[in-house]
C-alpha cells in the first residue's frame, strides 16, 4: 500500500477520535471502550499489519519532514496513569529515526519550573523544524488540576499575555 493510501486510511480510522467541536466537546460523550473494528482476538494479526504499515509510512514522512526543514510535529499523549501512553509511544514511533525524535515526560514541576509561567517548561521542549517531539502528558493536565485545586495555582506564575498559546497554534497546525 502506498504512503498516500496509508495516510488516507489512518485519517479515516482517527476521525471518530478527533475533537472538532471545541467548546461543545464533552469527554462524557466519548466511549472509552471504542476499538473500531479491532475488537476480536482474530483481529490481532490485522491490527499488527496496520501498525507495521503505519510505522513504515511514518518513517517515510519523517524523512520528508527532516528534508523540508519547514515544520515540526508535536504529538501529545494525555491519559491517566497506566493507560498505555508509554506502550503507544513505543509501538507507534518504533520506526522513526531516533535522531529526529525526542520524548518528554512532564512530572511534578521543579522549583525552576515554578519560577516561570506554566507554559515555560513545555515551550523549552518544543521540537525544532524537521523534528518530531512527543509530550508524555502536557500542560493541559496542569490546567485541569488547578480547576480542582486552585491553591496550586498560587505556587506557580501564570502566563502573562505572552502570546505563547498563539505561537503554538501558528507553529503546529493540525493535519485536517
């Protein structure tokens, strides 16, 4: 299967999981047990074949990304502990050139992190043009936590109108 066909098929598989409603999105409307057509034990060989084709296509696309040196790719894995983020990163990214890919895990903020606004530690880990960056968790989690525990916000500086979120939006466009 050619790369363009693989991309088209991957886009179709991803469609039900895209968040396109913005403010109207509600997590409760998403079925966490959804596996599309990969539900039975008999589907495992087919799922492995699809993964292999995807990894091959991703390696080819990474070569183009690096050669063009125009864009960067940022993948954000956000899920609860033990939800499989590390396994997903390991399997999906197994075919990429490690020289063009970096994974960052965000744990509790360090004292240095707390001396800056909440986006600082993410901003310093953004990938260079031609590279792939992977965030194992993201600053979104920090935004959610402070809604539940507003006292945590007092310990950390908030982003003054620095335009960082606008910068992120302009630097990393979502593929349609």
